[in-house]
C-alpha cells in the first residue's frame, strides 16, 4: 500500500506558493496554493490531484508531520486497534 506525501513550497521570484504531492515511486504533481482554502484543504487538493493523475481510487486519511502531510489509504486488512 502506498502513501502520498504533500509538501508546501513558499513563493519564489518566479513562482507562487504551491503544494507538491508525491508517492514513493517518484511520481509527483505540483498544485498552486489556493488562498481561498486553508492549509489542510490545499494539501488534500494536491493529494487528490495526484490520485486523479495516477487513476487511483479509495479513501485517504491525512496526518501531519513536522514539515509535510502524509495521506494513507484506509484498508481494513492493514488496520490495527490499540486499547
């Protein structure tokens, strides 16, 4: 099962702010940051754009790291319960 990582890149002299979504095999997509959305929704939009580009389907759950967001597919066979 693959995960998607989304990373924010701030503006430069030649490009505006953007989110890069990538997967472990190196496929990636860059999406312009939409100021009308909050940070989490911008990261989600980038993850969805990569899913659509790759033709993947499923339900994702996102979580934050210090610098990125990671999106994992929900798969009951791979779930664990901690009590």
